């Protein structure tokens, strides 16, 4: 079977991205993450193309019904725009196809930041390439029936592996700085998954490794150098961490899992934990002096 242009363009974009990354100059670093992300998204579209019943219908952003000559309802792509990241995730989900959405969003999140900020440090980009290798290693065998090591040129694959090994070692060192920290598990889960609020890198360390109180922690990004208190850091990353749960709650008419803390004013009060993960505030049981109804967060 002839190789489809979408698939070939995907591999070419990844190859060019690796070459740009290897150059290490700021302009080429920006190009590197754009090309890597473009290649990964094209591979996702290639999967949708292969699943399409006809005319590559699943890769198009707008799908419109019409009638064929026999009066049968058919669907056609309209416009010139193909699916974006959120639509790719949505279509994979509706087709019940496994996709590491958080990993894909993390890679594209770095791409989005690079497009709006001048990047000089390779450390800010390395994480996207490490995550890219992980995505390719899971996605291509499972959904495209190929081994990425066989499809991507040897030099490019070797560089991806090398950068992932460096990134993994640095991430392990960073995690060790807060391995003994106390507090609720979603706090460190958010740190690990969302990373730096400035550059999205997951190279996040605690500046005082002996500290065991998360609400006294000072966090620092080894990639871009951004530092912040636990209050500032968690206040910025928790809305993204809970975005999926908040969307489902709104869709199903349920309560939002996250709210604004009345003590620190950060959007970091987690109802399931009954506390603010930014400052540690806990709502003390109180009743209305008139009717004795328990007071909630809004009334506090």
C-alpha cells in the first residue's frame, strides 16, 4: 500500500524538528518544538484518516450531512480546516480509542508558549521532546502498527532517546527534592503533571528539600528559572489540573471541584480535600446564627 502524504509529512516534520533541536540556536529551538508537535498531530490525523469510512471524513473540522443520488444520508467534510488538538482528543474519545490526552496537551502546551515567548534555553524545549518520544513510543505501535524506531531516521531517533534520558534523570532529581513532603496527594500530583506555570517544564524542584510542609514550600523551575511560593504556584496550575473535572461537572450539572479560597483568594480550594491546596485553609464547621443551617464556602 502506498504511503499516504499525511503519514509521510508527519515523519518529515518530526525529522526536521529533531534537526532544528540539534542546532540549539533560539530561532531553531522554536522551530523544533513547532515541527515536533505538527508531526505528532499529523500522526493522530493519520489514525483518524484510516478510521474514516470514506473521503478521510474524520480529519475535517466541519462535517455536514447531505443526500446522495439514492437519497441516502452521507457526511462530507466542509471548509478547509482539519481538526485541532481538542477535537482530536474528542474524536478519539467518542470512538473509544485510547489516547494519552494529558501527554498530548502537555506537548502542545509547550508549543503554544514557544509561539508567544522568546526561548533561548534548550532546557525549556527538552521536556517536549522527552514527552514526544514517550508519545510516539506508545501511539505508533498501538494505533499505526509500526515501530517508531523503524520509521524515524536512526540519528533522529538516537537524539530523541538521549534527550529523554537526560530529561528523565533531571525529573528524578527534582522529584527527590519533595519526595518527603506532606499534605494531600493532589498537590504533588498537580506539580508533577502541570509543571511550571511559565514554561510548562516538569523540572520542578523544592528549593528547601528538607521542608516537609507543602504550604511553606518554595518551588523553582530548572528550565526557565521561575520561582514562587506554594500559594502562587498552586493558584496558577490548579485550574488547569482540574480543567477536565470542572468541564465534566459543568456538563453534568454537578458542583465544580475547585473554588476560590476565602483566605488567600486563589482558585485552589478543593472540595474533595476540604481544604485549599495553595495556603492550607480549612473550612471550620459553622452555622447560621439565625437558622442554624451549616455555612458553606460562599457564606464564609
